[in-house]
C-alpha cells in the first residue's frame, strides 16, 4: 500500500466514524453535507480527530474546503507536509 493509499484509508476511517457510516460508504469525492448530511459540528469533530491523530494544527477556516475525502486529504497533506 502506498503512503497516499494509507493516508486515504486512515482519513476514510476517521470520517466514517464521525459521520456514522461504514468506511466503504465514503466515496473519495462525495460531498459530506449533500451525501451524508454532515453539519458544522461533525466537520469540527473530523478536524479535531485529524489534528490529534497527525499532531498538526489546521485552521478552522479550512473547514469550508474539507467537504470531501479527497479535499480533506489535500488540506491535511498541506499542513502535515505529506509528499504523497
């Protein structure tokens, strides 16, 4: 498994847990609000869990960008310095 695939799998687990769905139900580009009825509290919970797991600080202003798994990966990669 590549580093990118590993990160996506970990992020998928976090998102699925917060949204109370199975990981395989979280599509890479599905909009969290439209597809899973996520609200701002769930978005903040996703952000908090990511920050704790990867020991990074991501400004809450980035939440507007973090609307899909792919977008979450891009934001986390930028702040965590991932090269994948």
